[in-house]
C-alpha cells in the first residue's frame, strides 16, 4: 500500500517585512541576477576601483593584457570609473562625461595650477566648486588668480556648483560636452 506524503510547507523567508516562499525568492533572485548581473558587477567594480586601485597601474595591466579575456571590460570600467576625481561630485560628473563619449582628464596640471577636469585640445577647464572647500577666503582668492591666469593663457573656464552637479549631472554633462565639441571644432 502506497500512502501519499503530504507536501512540506515551503520555507518562508522575510524580505523587508514581507513573508515569501524561499523558492520564489530564489527564482526571482536568479532572474534578477541574470537580467542585472552586468550592471551590478559594473557598479561594484567601479566602487572597488575608486577605493583601492592605482589608476596608472591598472591602465598598464589593461595594456599589457590587451587580448586576454576580460581586458576590454576592464578598460571600459577604467574609463568610466573617474579614478582621479577628488570628490563625489567630481566622480559623478566624470562618469557622466565618460558615458557621453567625452572623458576629460581629472585633476590635470595646467602650468602652475591644476583643473578639476581638463580638455587640452579644446583648452577647456571645468571646475566643480563645493561650499565647504571654497568658503575659505584664501581658497576663493586663489581660485580667482588661477582663473585669471587660465583666461590670459587662452583657456575657457566653466564653473559649476557641486550641488548642481549632484542634482542634475546629466544637464551639466550635456552643457560641458556641447562646449567642448564646439570649441574643438573652432580650434581646428
């Protein structure tokens, strides 16, 4: 005689206060993992790159291992990571510019000074000014001296508030890309 074994109740897990069968959570996670795995890996790699990697060493490794598996993806991550940015608004803006195909050199030296973002071909310097750092009178005066020197040397200086960069990075990036492309064309 064969007796039917009653089905076991599924394991229940709590997710943000909502109970759900374990199998459902697992299958949803698998679908989500497949669908968003690349994006999640890119974000995690960018975070890790920003924290622990020397950009020059990483770039050299990408060049040395050009044909190896993963090298193109690593170069793409490096391009979008904005590793040399000094602050979070600069990192956000650097990524936005890179995604638009217009990566600028971050914290690049120009004569006796350096700019937050620099395009040497267009001779454009982009400055992201935060209130904490630029509220000191000495820093403020030095910024004006630097801007005057850059303008005398033929550079265009674009200044943006850190708040605006964080609130509307896409609008700011579009404005910069337009200025860079227009100036590159006029300098040919």
